[in-house]
């Protein structure tokens, strides 16, 4: 409403956000858990004087710095770029609400970068005490960054009774469970990164040592993750819990998370800890892939259940504030947004063009603008969540009712935010988007059964205007 719409054909902008965000989470969790792993293990190796283990940790530190600094920095910038284009109002809301927290996070992120490079380039140049100090500073700064960012993303799911207060907003009901779950995931996922690297870069004796040393880290991560996930589910708002339970796809993703975490836990503690020789590249790659699958599916669930809001109770998914709905229903959705008005096709001014053609072009332009700005944050015309297939076989009357009362059809959709005339315009445009009748109707089954043979229309001329 307050910003231009960003069209990502065939995919939708939220899915592009999801792709970039999940790739970032894969490495950001490793940046936290891997920092803790290196801090603990380099400290232990220095105290024990274990040169072989120190040599391996140095090679892992190089891998760690390259992955987290390059991959993490690129995808981190990518997240801000995508959310700023796809959900600008929500992004503005979070920045204005938590500007002090973002400033703190940037400070700690800068500390992370400086300390990571001091640690890496100081290897062999700094004495052990200063070398370890740089590493522990990095590990602490990385976890504090997680501690600051996670309550902000948790706020989007359940702000609680925050009353516009900064600290109450950070201390929302989802904050502690998500911090625990993400800390656990960071420790567990870092273990799998270590296994993958060790299987490729370490000798048999060092691999066995790595397996023994990381077992406790993985166990702590698994316990924290399970406790955090339980607290996360308990602190879900009613709409999010209903969305999680009522979606078959999210149930499958939940099973993926539970199955992968359980499988990794069993293979690490029942398998590898008894037989460290099993840590082959193939086995390590399997564990790492299962860890990424669990994290990716979990992040998808967390984002998907936030509807019909982007920020629960504060910003709807179509970029409208709850207090603006009634005003838009009176004056019109397009009239309430200069950006939506700019997207409306300007009718042909050539007087030789018949008036009916100019009106038809203008109506279709308004319908397309309404589709983009009101529905485009979740749906596309074709492709992922494409309305051409989602509405296939629906009658015109049902589509009309869907547009007027979307939240009555599916509670995860925001309420209609325009005039009745705009609803009719969008419904007729959607009628033209629908690609084909239902497969049963196309095969003649519905007509033989005596149902569905009459496709209800909006107006006597509506079906003829589809142009198909």
C-alpha cells in the first residue's frame, strides 16, 4: 500500500526471501556454533600441547572464516535487499521499532569480523593467550548477535503485550524459546560442518578425536533444540498454531525436522561415538545434508505460519496496517495507494478506439493492479501459488465471494481492503486468469453426475469477456 509492489514472476517475492534467508541461516548458525567449537577446542589443544590437533583446527579455521565471512556476508546483505523490496512496510516497522537493537547488532557484527580476522591472521604470530582472547571475543560476539536478532524475528510471530515499548517487545513470548532452539541448532549444525570437513581434511587419529570431542557439543545442541522447539510451539498465537496443525505441507515439514534431528542424533551417539571410523566423506555428507534439511524445513515452518500477518497483529501480509482497512473499504484500495494507481493502465486516448475497448482495458488494468498489490505477496497468476490452478474449476460466484471475504475461506488470508466495486473488478480479472475448467468437468464427469455443469458468472457479459 505505502510502497511499490515488487513482482517476481512465477515464484513470488516471499519465496525468494525464503530461499535467501534459508541459505543465510545455514551459514549464520555455523558462524555461532562453529565459533563456540573453535574456542573450546583451540583452548583445549593449546593446554594439552597437541600439535596435530592444532594443525587440524587451523585448517578448519580457514574453512570456517572463508565460509562464514564470504557466504554469510553476501546472503546477509541479500536478506535486507529482498525483505526491503518484498515487505517494505514490515521492514520499516521493525527498523523503527527496534532501531537501537539493530544498532547494537551492527556493533557486535563488526566485532565479529575484526576478531575473526585477528584470530586467523594471528595464528602463529600472537602468543596463545592473545590468540585465544580474539577467538573467545568472536564466539561471544557471534552468540550475542543471535541473542539480539532472534527476539526481533520472534516478535514478528508473537509480539505479546508489548504496548509499543522497546524492551517489552524484545522480551516477547517467542524470544526465549527461539533463542534456545537456534542456539541448539547452531551447536548441532556446527558439529556436522566439523564432521564434513574432518572427513576430508583430517587423518584417522584426528577424526577419531574430533568425534569424541564434539559429542558433548552435539548433545547439548540437541537438548537445547528440543526444549526450544517445545517452548516455541507452546508460545504460538492461536492463528499460527491453527496454521501449523491445519496444513498438510507444514505437517510433512514438521516430520522432516523431527525425523532428521532424530536420525542425526542416533547416528552420532549410537554410531559414530562407538565407531569413529565410520566418519567417511559419504557418511559425513549424509549427516550434513540431514542437518540442513532439518534447519531449512524448520525455517520454512516458522515463516509460513505467520499469516495473515507479516508482523502479527501489526502489519498484514499485503502491506496494510489493521487500522487502515475500514478507510480503504470506503475510499478504495487503489485510491489509497499512489503506487497502485500508477500501476493502472491508462486508457487509450485515441478517439478512434471504441469506448468499450478502452473501458475493458482500464478494467483489466485495475484488476491486475488489485491482484498484484492485494494478493501478490503470496500468490502469482501462474507458477508457485499460481491462481490459474488454485482457482481451477471454481465458479464465478465462488470466486466473487472469495474476493469479498478471503478470511472466511482461509483464515490465513488478510481481509478484503477495497470497495465492493473493486472486489467485482478483481473477481472478474481472476475469472480471466483461471486457465481451464476442473479436470472432472473437462472429462464430462460433473455433467453426468448432475453437478457443476453451470459455471456461474458475475455479469451476463462476464464469461464472454474472458477472451479465451
